[in-house]
């Protein structure tokens, strides 16, 4: 899938919040989850991920802490805050409307009748 980062650009924060609503995680694991769940159709660059994490921290929607793994390496973990949970809940309500409208608009399933317009060129969905 070309330009996969473009397709999810406006949803990056909510994808991260959704992952963190299940468990605390670190940067590499977040990208791995996105890649695995999307069957490699969506991929975030490291820069996009860390800009989003920084923005979410500055907005108070996530916090971070350091933790050592079994090998003694320190990783920076991220945790969703109550503000982040509320933001995610609100977006999930909006998502139902967004998904419905995108399906109609992008999928071509909408009907629109022009008023007082020369309709000599009408495309059938099968022609596009």
C-alpha cells in the first residue's frame, strides 16, 4: 500500500491512545503493533511516532517512565492518562460518524442530485 502514513496521519494520536488504553508500551512496540494489526498496510516512521508521543505528553494525554527489561536495558514506556482516556472515548464516538461518511464519500455510495445544472455528463460508478 503506497503512502500508508498519509492514510492514518490524522488518526495517529488516537491509534497510539488506543494501544496505550490496553497496556503501557514503548515506541518500537507501538510501531510493531500497528504493523502487525494492519498486516503491514500501515506503517509509521520513527519521526512521526515520536512527534506524536511528544505532542500527546505535552497535551497531558500520556505520561512516560523508564523501566529496565530482563537484560537490564532501560526503555521509555508510555502510559495513557485520564485525560487521554476521555479524549479517546470522545473520538470513538465521533469515529462512528467519520467512518460512515468516509465510506459513503470515498466508496462512492452517496446520492446527490444537482439542481438546475446541465447534467449531460454523468458518470456511472463502473466507469471510474
